[in-house]
């Protein structure tokens, strides 16, 4: 059981750490957009590359938040009946429906990997250099697109790993085994309706 808890703690810690780092992307995004507005209003000349960079930053921020949200049990849920279930019954329902989660993540990892591979290296017999390092040809500064596409795969893998951690926690709850919430994340809401801390 110690190895499983260590695995869960590692995955949860990585997702929480990634979220903390990505919080700085929001600060950078805010400063970038603020500078663009100031330049547009005061100098009459917006920063040409700010809009493209802000889209790339926000996209990265949004996709990397999935693992963190699952670690904190913060994803949106329709709680018509589920909220009234006991912890054990909720865990049982989560186990039954987890195949949908893993199917979606499997497709996302597969398709995201293909998209990233095509963005970086696309073999063609009529090309000498088979690595293309895709950029946005429509952007003034030809923004590199391959890092964002690579982060889709990283984000999907982090979310997939956190999903495995949640599935293990659900199995433990159904089996009546005590779950270490510092490793697996919160397994229920506290009295005030707030998620417990990890």
C-alpha cells in the first residue's frame, strides 16, 4: 500500500506544482494585455504580437489546469442525485463511469501525440529536412505552435495520471480502506461545502 500511496502523492504533487507555476502565466498574460492596451491608448500603436502570444499563453494555462482540478475535485459535476449519495456510493458510481474518462483521455493522448508529431517532424520524401517546427504563418512574428501542441499531450498525460489516482482512491473507498487525502486529494466536501486542502 505504501508504493500506491507514494505514486498517488507524486502525481498529485506534480499536478499541484504545475498549477502553481502556471499561475504565473496569468500574471504574464495580464501584464502583456495591460501593456497592449496602454500602447494602443497612449501611443496609438498596439503591440503587434501581443494578441497571438496571449492566445498561446491562455491556451497553455487552460489545458494544464485539468490535472490540478481533478486533484482538488474541482471539475464541474451535475449533482442531481450524486450529491445525496454516501461517499462509498459516490465512489462506486465514479468507478462505473471512469471508463468514459479513460476513453476520452486515451483519444486525447493519441490524437494530441499525432498532432504534436506532425507539428514537429513530418516525414516527406521530397524534403531534405524532415523536421518542420511548425509556426503560425499568419502571425506577424511567426509564433511557434509546436510547444503548445506538445503541452496538450503533457496536460492529457497529467490528467490521465490524476484520473488513475482518483480511480485507486475510489476503489479504496468502496473496499473500506482509509484514503490518505494528502496523497490522493480530497475525497469529500467539508461541512462548509469547500473542498479540503491537499
